[in-house]
């Protein structure tokens, strides 16, 4: 996923790491270790609010927000019970939408 300007690109992996890349140089600006708790892969899906924050969705029903300048978590939300797999996240201003594998659409 990239920011609104196209200057920053973020990639996620099942190893629970998000890489933040400089799009122009191709260099990694940093790594976010989203953590792995009981098999939870936090960074399964990503979206950006445009410039400053990244949103990740997990395979255990969590949605987390990350500051792209500090690479620190700014918020955490449990959107569904029973560890629902978050397949996709989207953000518009202060609203985050998360779609789960079983067809639920949750608003944070």
C-alpha cells in the first residue's frame, strides 16, 4: 500500500513485520514488528490514511493503527469476537472499515 503522495510504500508479511519503503530510492526506512501472539498475524492486510498513519488487520480480529513517522502503534481495536480473520481494511478520515472472512463489515 502507498501513501497519498506515492512517496512511501508499505508491505506486510505473515512473519508479522511491516516494511516501510521510500518509493523513490527503494530503500527500507524502517520495520514495524507487529508481534505474534498465539499465531496472530497482525499485518495481514494494510491501508493508509494518506500520509501519516497505517492501518493493519489481523487473522484474529484486530485492527491496529501505526504512525508512519515513528513506526509506533497509536491505537488498537478488536472488531469482532471469536477471532474473525480480517481480510481487508479501508480508511476514510476517522472511520475504519474492516471486512472479515465470513462476510461481516465492521466499522471502527
